[in-house]
């Protein structure tokens, strides 16, 4: 074996080693090593041993072994994996009227690009009804999702006010309690999201809301108030008018003090994108969906982009959150609606220096 042949052999071995570990070193044609993590002394020593007499050829293999040992090869399968989303976190919020509101927070790693989504359950439901949808929106779509138990439901059963304490019974909820679900419960959730916005963990300007049955009407009532707040108060700091898209699953036209007709009244009328969902095999629910669509569609006729979606083609009698997890494609269609009306819209992040107290 000539010295030149040996030299080329060492070069070929070194080249192959570099190809296996491109993050460690890059060789040039002169066998120079540009990455300081290489032990260049071992390489030089190995090259010098190429020119020793044949009786010392065994030293060549020792040198090559030293060369290989000098390269900090990564462990097999040790490539850095992409960090997954944060684990869901159970939190407690306190409303202005003293209700201890339980919720689950599904944070996003997209920071100021994250779309916040509020999920509101139906009557006698709870935040557990939305677990799979919340995880889908968080893990697959990287949205920031929060799911509260509205007062009198799930784990939101206690209140404390002026030294007094009490608990709710869903059977004894007053008509005004349903108003308070919007003005107090959802508003407490909004304050939490504003704080997260100011911490650069989401973009409150992209706020979306999903509500099922009663939750759909709670969402309508609160969204109307959110837009009314922004229209009635002069301030250098933007407040309100944050909700940009509403998904209404099996919405009733009226429940207790709540009415779907608020969608057609200023200041929210025609300003928020709406997706109306219903299972096609329940005539009563489909009728309600069509009536609501007919009530508001004239407000969207002149819009440059489609903002009103009547989504009633699901072949099922199931309604509300029972439509989720049934392989109907509802989760994907909700995500597509959010994508169209929040993700792809030019809503820039801004800090809210004076959030609603």
C-alpha cells in the first residue's frame, strides 16, 4: 500500500464519517476541519503514521481508531425531537360576582400567532364534553384553547360573596343565571385570555368561540356584549370587538333568558363570521338552524369574503357535543372555519395595557 493510497483511504473514511455526522464537522479537500469540536491533533497524528515503514502499519489502524474516537458521534436515535404542546392545565377563575369557575387551559407554543378558542358546553354538560376537540385544536392546529365549566355545571358549583358562601344546583338555576354565564363567566375567561395576550402567549385579536346548544346562546350573548363594549367606550387602549368567529352547534333559538336573535342586532350584526352546525336527521334542529341562518344572511350579502356558513349535512340525529368524536368530520370542519376566519386573516398582535379589571 503506497503512501498516496493510504492517504486517500484515510480521506475516504473521514469523508464518510463526516457524512454520518454533518452536524459535527465538514471536511474540505485539504482534510482541514472547520468545526472545533474535532480533535484535529488525532487527525494529524493519523496522517503522519501513513508514512511509517510497513512494520509499523498496525499503527495506522490505531490512528484510525483514535480518529473515530475523537469524533463525538451522536447516540443512535438521539436526534432532537420537536417539542410537543404543553400539558392541559386545570385552573380556577373567579368571576366578579364571586363564582369559583373551573376551567381547563390548553396552551399553545405559537405565542403571538396562536388563535385563542373558547369552548362552551350545553345545558347539563361540562368541560369534559370538549376534551377531544380541545386536544385536537391544541395538538393538531396549535391553537390556545380554554374550556370552562359554566356556573352550576361540572365543577363550577361554589360561590363566595361578601363573606357568604353557597353552591349551585343546576335544577334551581334562575333565568338570570344564564345571563350571568355570559356577562360574568365568559367575561372572566376573556380576562384570563387578555393576560395571556399581554404575556405574548396568544393573539386576542383572533378570538374564536364554539358553543353547543345552550352554550351557543351564551356565546352569542357574550359576543354581543364584547362588541357593544368596544363601541360604547372611548379609549386609547382597544377593549372588546375581539371575537371574530362563532361556531354554533345545534343552536336553539331561545333558552331561558337567552336569544339567538341578538346575532341580528347592532353592533355585532354582520361583523362576526358564523358557522351554524346541525345533524341532518333531526328536523326540529335543522329547522332552527335554517331559521337562524335566514335571520342573519341578509347582513352578509355584500361581504367580499364568505362569513356565513350553514353546515347541516351531517347524516346523524346526534346534536350538540354528542356529534363530536363520531367520525362525522365535524372537528375538521370547525378547524377549517377557524383557519379561514382567524388564522388567515390579518389580525396583528397588540398589547392590552389596561385590560378589563
